[in-house]
């Protein structure tokens, strides 16, 4: 059997050739696999959860960890082996979320700048002061939360996974080796946009982070929704990295998916008014993509839990944190999402469902910092695979006292939807199969005959 080898440049070149129809087809295949993961049995499908072994983690020097992620589908077996930079668990004396979700930080020097590009030019025009705040300037505090850039990995170090995905037939014959860095970012964004693609209003998108995850979330959002996306805000600690991402969006590689009226802004912690701009961009967002390995919430809970913050429905995808001590969303946001809605409030609030959507209930209960710190129970979580097949999911919703398909559809399209993902090896195998198939059709990569 021939062995297909796809290096990092091969994977990137291939992914950049994908059009909307190819993305939708890959998304449908991933949705089917996730549905079978959540609802299938060993007798009916290779994708079921009982056929997915636990990942193995081996710590390495210099704060790196090697992960071994075996998985299976009905047509392939495989394993992804990656090494990645990890942040250390906070010490007991470090600022962290308590059981009640309150956070305490020291004053900071954070400030911000917002910049826009209205053309393909790389020129950045500032819309706010470029005067940095001084070290003695106190930060704004909201309910015991001082606003500063949340701790994460060093912005100068890559947080992307480095490694490879090996694919085998059900008989154990290897047929592909794929570089994992670009593939991991792409498959994560593809899973995240399965629910995003159901949204009715996506005019304003706010993205936290400026790495590969942010890159692919933005690219897929534009491929799937096109001119419906009017404004993209990139929030990042480093202005230069955010600017580099913005310039990529205005490069020739994006010419076919970028429309003329698209506006892009940067909010960075390096210059003034970060607190005000952060609140503004979070509040106006129709979708929030959180793509950072942060160990503290990226913004105060009050931005979304207050009466003003709850007036509109949002899709929130939190995919950057993947260990128990890491959080991007304040636990209070999750607690409010699952709390009973007694409908006695005096303000118009967006619809919520009483659940948080996860990629894997078992994995998120063990590894997702937001889920653990909010102390959510299994019955307050629902796997995305159960919701993607709407009619089947509607029956479960009726059993729980809901409106069935009508209510479920209305919530997914316009209500407050939170999706939390820590990643599944199944996603890599499923998307990897499709990537290898496309590579063979388009003649991309290296083929070793008779391997």
C-alpha cells in the first residue's frame, strides 16, 4: 500500500486551497463522527467513545509535554504524537479563581490600542492614544477583578503542537503520516465552526489570540459566512503579533474569501484604554472565539452576566485552555449559563438552554478548567455530537421538558451558546482522513510506493 507523507508546508498549502463546499463536506464528516462518538456503540461504529483510548501525557524538560493521542473511526486507526509548551500550575499563593469564582489581581500597567485596516494596505491607523500607561497607574477594577492581560505562555514562544499524525487501515497497515501543527489548529476550528455555522447573526466577531488557532477560526468563519461578517476584532497581548495576523488576512492568500467591506480592529494590552475597549468589543460581539492558553479569565464575567451583557445572544467557543488550571472564561459565566431561567427579570435577555456544550463530557469534566472551577455537573453538559443531529437532539430536549426541535433550533441559531473543547484524537483521525484524500486528488505531498 502507498504511504502518503504530508509535511507542514504540504498541509498548509492544501488547507489554503479548500473552498466552501470542501469545508462543508469535511464539517459534515466530522459532525457524523462526533455524533457517533456520543451515541454509537462498539457494535455499530468505530467512532464510539468506548473505542477511543485515553491520551497519555509524558512531561519533558523545559516545560514541554509530549501527548500520545490514539483514536479510531470506522475506516481508520491512528495516533497523534505531539510536543507542546505548557504553562505551570499556579502555586497556592498565585491569583486564581476560588470556588465562588471571584478573582483578585494586583494593579497592572495594561493599556490598549485599536487599529483598523480598510484596504489591503498594511498601514495601521490608530483609533486611540498611543501613550503607554505608566507603571504606577492603577488598573480599573470590577467586582474584585483587576483588568490586565491574563497570564499565559510567553508571547515569544510558540504554543502550537509540534509532531505528527499516523493513520492506519483497520488491519493496521500505515497509509499516511501528516505533520500535526497546522492540522491541529484547522481541525479545532472546524469543530468550533460546526455550531457557529448555524448562527443567524455573525456581524461582529471578537477573537482572543493571534496564533494558528485564531488564524483558522477567522478563515473558516469568512469561508462559511462570507459578507455576513462585517467586523473582526483581534484581542492579543502583543500588538505586533495581532498586526501580523491582520496583514495575513489582507494578503493574496485570502483574496478569494475576503470581501471589500470587511473591517478588522486590533485591541492590544500595550497601549491605553484597554479596559474600556475590551468591554466594548466583548459586548458587541455576536461570536467570541477564545484561542489562548490562558490561566486567568480573558475578561470579567460582568461583561456578559450583567443585564446589559445578556441582552443579545452570542456564540462563545473556548478552545485555547485544555488543562484543569487553565481558564479563558470566568466560571460565573458558565454558572449563569446553566442556572434555571425563572423569567422574572425586568430586562429583555437572550435565550439560554441551561447547558454548556462540550466536545467530550468525560474529557472536559477531567481537563477543562472552566468546567471544574465552575463546579458544573455532568447533567449540565451536553456533547456537541448529540446536538449536531437536530431532530435526534430535539427528542432529548423534549424529554427534559423543552420545546423540542423548535426551541432547540431557536437557541442554537440565536441564543447564548457556550462551546468548550479540550480536543479529541477522533477529530484528528477524521479530519486527517479527509486531508489525505484531498492531497491524493490534488497531487500534494510525497507518496512512498509499497511501504
